[in-house]
C-alpha cells in the first residue's frame, strides 16, 4: 500500500521506536498524527516536522477516538502503528520470601501492554473500515509491537511476557477478522533495542546485550524498526504474521 497521501497514527510516537517511525512515515509522504503522553517531545515533533500531536492514553477510548479523528481529518486513514509503552511489573511468580506475585502487578502490566493494544486496534480497524479501498486492494494496515519476550521470557518477566504473548496471539485472529474489510494486521517482535529512553544507561546496556546478539553484535536501532514498519505497510502480501527483529537473539533464562 502506498504511504504517500495516506494519514497515519503512531501511538507511542514520542518514544524511540515510535519517533523513528513517525519520521520515516513523514519522509515517505504520510500525514502523521503522534499519539502519546510526552507533551514536550510531542510538541517538539510538531514544530520540527509539521505533524500533529495529541496527548493520548492508549487505554482510553475517548483519547484514541480523538486521535483517530485527527488522523481522518488529515486524509484517508490507512496506517496505524502502535509502539506505546507503560509500567512493566515484574518479579518471580513466587518470590524468595515465599510470597506470590501481587495480582495487581500482573493486571497493571496486562492493561498497559495488551488491553491497550486491543483498544487501539479495535478502534483504528473500525475507522479504517470506513475508508475506500485503495488501488492495491487495502483499506488499511495495523502494525502492533510485541517482543521476543513473548517467546523466551526471562525470569521475572512473567507479566510482560504474558502481555506480549497476547499481542502475538491476537495477530492472526485479527487479520482473519478484518480480512472482509481488506485491513491487514502484522506484529513486530523486537529483541533488545537501544532507544533514547535508556539515557545514561545506554552504553552499559549495549555492552551487556550487544555481544549476545549473534549478528550483528549490537542492540537494535530504532531506525531499523521504523524501516520494517514502513515495509509492512508497503508490502501488500504481508498479513497475519509476527516478524522477529532481533539479530537472531534468543533470550537466556536471565
């Protein structure tokens, strides 16, 4: 599907993966709406690129509907990329003190990393379903973000792995559900990516994770995620698939 001339919503668009995707879509000619909760970075992107920023809680129906309406106002709404983050509660199922993991910690992580993804997906799909079919047969493309932790979660990652595993599990079913509407659904499962969020810890993380990646021996770069997201949009035959982007890394137990 052609990116140029379409409007695109990037949820989590002020973060490392999201910002890189915003820039790539914008450069390809999309009208981009950035939906996130970092007002400072969002306004900076507005001023630099001329994109639209809306403060958006991915778990809020009203917020996501408002962001979609902004995207629809910019042109045919055909692209949704969800990279939003949130609190990732962790810990062992049973701690060293013999106490079970708090149930609320599990629920909070699933709300952030699974329920909110579902919320964005259902609302963007309904909006895309109102569009005309493009020349290549698509009405829209939804790109979600999982993690290789969905497959090889490490000790202490149970809530996060469960949430990302849920995103993986939704992919094929959503693609099948939306096939009558000519809407594709694809998920990217990144490995370890060195994003600006790590700040002063970035070098230390690179030194730890880089040598563990078979090739190339480094952490992923946000631009590589953005390149794949845009390829998914443009490649009409990609649908119902989860694509690992990890340099062949497989997480060890810890």
